[in-house]
């Protein structure tokens, strides 16, 4: 879980850097409402300028990633080498893997 949260934080930070560097998609974020990507301001105030359908798409994609693509039960970082030579098995191993740092 901790690795997944770290990856999401890194992606969010890169998104902030890209947007603050004025690197934006050309065209419209919502053609029907006449909102261009360049009309979205930097920072937290930009979130309120995103059309409702766009926010819904963000939440649906995030939910899909959380549940299907990077599930919390995926222990891909467990290489079976233990911690300082001590290896955990069974219930103790699950408790250690699920513990927040």
C-alpha cells in the first residue's frame, strides 16, 4: 500500500511541475462548455474550473486503478529476502506487509 501511495504522489507532483511550467494540451477540455486547457488556472483553484464530467472521469479512472490495476493485495515489492535476515511467514508476514510506515 505504501509503495502505491508513493507512486501516486510522484505522479501528482510531476503533474504539478508540468502544469506550472505552462506545458498544456492544445485545444478544449470541454468543447461544449467552451473551456480550453489553457483556461484552467494553476494550483488548487484549477480543480474548480474542471467540468463535472471531467472530474467524474478522474474519479472513475482512479477507482479502476485502485481496484484492478494496482490492488493493495499486490505485494510485488516482497522479494522474500526478509528484514535484516529475519523472514516472516503466514499471518505475521501479512501483518508486516500491510503495516503503514
